[in-house]
């Protein structure tokens, strides 16, 4: 039987040749909806939207063709003045993370996440203000997916501001999307911890939560296609320069590992604990000194202002 992966309807743009068959789910079956040689016209996309069809399906061996198509959609969307660029980006990131969570052993999902992560970099370099559009848009994604997309976007922005190399920014963007994958190896009754204030954690809660970076890194360890830098970043994303992070109390963090750890810690409070971004960064500038290089924290504060998050 053919394997299928989900794609988001909002990543499809009108009059761009597909290059892969698209299927729609009817009951338990996937029925051919549009042929590879065709495109979606405006009317058809509108009708899918009206029927609230958010996901369609493509054969998993067409993943590469879908990535090509996404690049063409992204170029088209970025040339427009509306927020369709942000839509393509969040849609591509959301389907890739979702497919990855469904089947972390799939190389196709990994490649798709890599493609989506590069899309974030491209969008940020081409369009002023897209970061805010990504942050403000969407909303129908599962909360952890939305969180990961926004973390990745902020990591790219901060990484570029401190002049990390292109390859460092690429792995950082991917790590932003996938850093919490260890969550899927944790018992479901502990999943709420990702959205809970640390101050409310019991000792038992800490014990399970502290394990998620290691579980995530282990999941990727034997995948020869996974970048070693990515695995290292997943393992380090909760560590601090002070040695007060977890799981290994590592102090040895390079700039990109600090960027990821800082952005994750900051955005967790904003997104899940609903704290005001300006207050969170103010608090970090007092209470997280020593956890990150001071210059990095100051730059992050400026970046937040620049992208109008504070
Ligand atoms: Fe985490």
C-alpha cells in the first residue's frame, strides 16, 4: 500500500504546477483529487477553504517534488504584499513537524522539516515584517507546533543579528522546529509540563521533564541523515552557561546553543505562561545573568524591539 504524508491546504497557491498527485481523504480512503500535471486554480482553493479542508495528502515518495513546489509557492508569495508568505511558511513548517511527530523515523519528514527551516531563513531575508506576520498569523496549528515555528523564527533572527554562519543558522532553524521532539517519548500525562510554570513543578515533575532533551537526541542518534549538530542542539537546548540547566548541567555552549536555549526559555514564558514579552525580557536581564553571555542578552533585547515584539 502506498504511504501518504499530509500537506496543509494553505501551502497551496494558485496557478503553480504541482508536480505530484494530491489526494483527499474520504472516510478511510485517499482519493485522487488533483493530478501532478495540473495546478490548483483560485476557485478550487477557495472551495477547499470554504469546506474547511485543511489537510490533503501526497504519496510519501513525492516529498521531494512537494519541496520544489513549496519553493516556487514561497517565491510567489514573497513577491506579494499580503501575508501569503507567512502562510506558506507556517503551513510548510506545521505539516513537516506534524509528519515528523507521527513518524520520527521517516527520512522524508526530516527532509521536509529541513526544507521548511530553510524557508524561514529565505522569508526573513526577503521580506521585512514577515516575522511579525508569522507570529500573528495561523493559530489553527496545535500549540506546540505554533510554539516551535515561532522559536525557530526568533532563533534565525537572533542568529543573523549576531552574524552566525549560514550553516549555523540553518541548523538552528531546524533545531527550533524539532528541539522538543523528546516529548513524544514521554508519557502523555506528563505532556502538560511543557506548558506549566516551573514554580509549580513537583520533584517528580522535574524528574520527568528534565529528560526530554536526552530523549529527543536519542531518537535522532541512529539516523544517518540527521545532522550531528542538530542532535547536539536538541540535547543542549535547556542547558545554561551557569551549569544550572539540564539534563547534564553542561556549561560548554557555543553561540548557536546559547541562542536556542535563550529563545526557548524566553518564548516558553511568553507563549505558554502568557507573560508580557517586555516583562519577560526585563526579568531575564536581572535573573538570567550568567546563564547566557551578556552581549547576547542585550542583542536579543534589541531584536525583540526591532521586530516589534516588545
Ligand atoms: Fe525543551
